[in-house]
């Protein structure tokens, strides 16, 4: 995953509760059933990404 400087013509754009997400059309399969949350804990804080039992930081 990386941040791009600009939006490409074939990028997908989704807005959820006022937050816009933009991703490459080639990863659409991986975006299904995806949950993104912002969590704070004793270890720190940040975005958590979950999909069908898998997670990453």
C-alpha cells in the first residue's frame, strides 16, 4: 500500500460517512468486506484494517 500524488482515471472512489477512500481498481477484490477503524490503546493509536479474519496495522 502506498500514497499517490494524484488520482488516476481508473481509480475507484468511495465515500463512507463523509470520508473519501480512493484505491486502484486492480485491488477491488481485496476491498470487499473491508473494515477500517481508528483505535487508541496503551501501545499507541492508528488505523486498523480488517478483512475476513485477517488484520494489519
